[in-house]
C-alpha cells in the first residue's frame, strides 16, 4: 500500500494522479510489480480494491480512451 500511496503522491497534480503515471513510478521502483500477483488483472482494479483511493475516469472525447486518475483519500478536506 505504501508503494501505491508514494506513487500517487509523487505524481499528483491538483490532488489527482494519472494511473499511467502511477504505474510508471511503481514499475520504476519495483520492476517486478504486477497487479496480477495480488489477484487483479489491471492496476486500476487493484487500486480500487484497496478503498484507499478515489478514482475518476475522465473522457477526453474524439473517440480517445478515457484516462483514469486517482487520489489518496487521506488528503481530502
């Protein structure tokens, strides 16, 4: 959990961090990290399952895939 929290904090902008950036930081810190090790196919599923983060799926439009952002619930005011 600390690995995920640290990655979110290292990459957030306005309190939100893109899941792609979180994944990049996690992989850089722990190259052997794989969400499947914890029973989840995707990093977003693992982060959602922890219930420690809020997730926000943002649509970019023009047929582009949505971007998922996360923020640590501890930092909400």
